[in-house]
C-alpha cells in the first residue's frame, strides 16, 4: 500500500501552502500558562491601577486619550498606568483577552477604578458630560 503523509511540507518555499505552514509554525498558539499570565496581568491591572489604559504607541486615538487623562487633576498618589500593546510580546494576547472580557477589540481600552470606560470617544463623552470627574473621585 502506498502510505501518503497526512501533512506535506512543500520544498517550494514560494508556494502558498509552504508559506502558510511556515507562518503557522512560527506563530504558535499561546500555551495555557501564557494565557493565564495574560489574564492575571489584565485582571490585576484593572483591579489595581487607578486608571489603566491599554494602548498602542502609534495610535492617534490612544494619544488623544492619554492626553486627556494626563491633564486630569487626579487625587494625591493616583496615577494613569499605560500598557503599550505594540511594544510587548504578549500584546496580541492581551488584546484578545480584552475583546473577550469587554467586547471591545480596539485600543485605547480604558478602565478607571475598575470600571470599563471604553475607548477615546467614550472618554471624550465622559469628560463633556461630567461623568469623568465622578469616575476619578475616591
Ligand atoms: N472609536 C474608537 C476608535 C479606536 C481605534 O480605531 N483604534 C485603532 C488603532 S488607532 C484600533 O484599535 N485598531 C485595531 C487594532 O489596532 O487592532 C475610539 O475612540 O477609541
């Protein structure tokens, strides 16, 4: 009988098949342990940071939101913590977990005292409605 291998790795590296397989091999799915540490990191940030911003350094919406938050008169000792997802190896996993947790895939993804505020547009609305002032009260 002629046994054919179930997965053929093409030696032609220009073929779509070999490219696809190569890409899959070079980006393995995160392990259970990595996923747990991402969840722990995000959940700890949301629960522990006065303001947590999941951001990307080049994102104009993130820049605007960070500027709004920087100009706030925060209570003594309270800070804005920024996580730049594009500068971290686990950035994509963090973004996936945030999407699962909040239903929001875009950045910035902002939390104030554990409450999900949303993105830059949501922050701007919260600022103009006066909600933002209430959210930062201790
Ligand atoms: N309306 C949203 C727009 C945010 C947005 O489009 N962000 C882009 C980056 S600038 C994004 O998250 N794109 C998808 C991605 O980076 O994965 C807001 O105000 O925050």
